[in-house]
C-alpha cells in the first residue's frame, strides 16, 4: 500500500468588501506583490499575491464580501517569518505605519504579533522559537528588546513550565508520532 502523501498548507483566499483597498494594504503594509489577477468563473475579481518567487500565490483576495455580515468569517491568517529579527523589523514597520492594536505574544514555541487588516481580518506574523512548551501559552513579549534578551526570557519561561523540550526534540517526537499514524492509516 502506498504511504500517505504529505500535506503542506500553502495559501488561503479571503473575500473582501473593498478589494482595491485590501490589495493596497497587503502590498504596502506586509510587502506582498500581485503575481496575477483576473476574474473567476463565478464572476468575482481576484488578486493572487506572494512574497516568494517560487510560490505563485500565498494569498488570494476576492471581491464580493457583504458589508453587513454579523461577524467576520476569517478566524486568522498566519504568516511564518524566518527569524526573530524579521519579526522585530515587521513590528517596527507596523508601528511606523500607524497600525493600531498590535498585540505581542510569547507562546514559548513561537513569538507572534497580532493585528487586524482594514476589514477586521485577524493577522498573525510569527517565528518559531528554539523551544517547545505545551500550548496554549500566552505570555508578554516586548519586540523592542534585543533578540538575545527575548530568547533568554523565553527559554527561562519555558523551563518553568511542564513538558519543556527543545524544538529539535519536539520535531523528532512529532516525526515518530506521524510515522505511527501513517502506518496505521496505510493498514
């Protein structure tokens, strides 16, 4: 029996009330570029957006979101960054751009900043830390501190919590659990 192919999440699409404003926001505030645009078979206008030259789109924005919805249907869009320094740079840029309501969170296994786009969609920019601690974990984070100080504070916090592992040890544990699951799935 063939083994289960790996699934990798690559992009999401969201409907927008003001498509042009949202495209402008994601380009100017988060550095996306439009990789393609057109009209879907449903008649919706859409923009494909990316920050990676090897990925055609990481985000697709569609028009047609009603303005009178009783709640925002998007729970959260999360974007992984390469380093804590990159997260700090986005934080500085967001502050300079006047982004309001930025929440900084130390999850132990990741450092995150949360805020909303102009249509109220929750956004998370995050980077994995070198540590693992059980979730949920929601501790204060100060992205104005130097990288070394943030890392030391996170390690100390994780060491106080039950189940501390290095990220590498957690990854190995997950590999083993996934291998067992795939074996059971293939049976």
